[in-house]
C-alpha cells in the first residue's frame, strides 16, 4: 500500500515537472516575441514581477527606492 502511494506521488510530481517545463518554454517564447517587437525583455520581466506584488508592498518598495536614490544624489 505505501509503495503504491509513493509511486503515485512520484508519478504525479514527474507529470507536473513536465508541465512546468512546457510552461517555461511557452513563457520563453513569449519573451522572444516581445523582443522581436522591440520591447526590452529585462524591463518586461520587471513589470511582470511588479504586477505580481500587492499594490501596498509595491508602493512601499518604490518609496524606499526613491528615498535611497535621493540620499545618493541619483535623482
């Protein structure tokens, strides 16, 4: 029984890993498409990461960044 359950879990993980690889390939292709259209993919990645964050967390990070930039005379 335990061996059967373990095998089932491992097989599910393997399938999910395959799906994850396929999704990663799809994401890479979309970034390639963005680059082909003239977008800076590094900036697009940052925008995607920012959109994942909670708006309050994002605002706090941006405020701290501005504070540090001001302190260093970068603005």
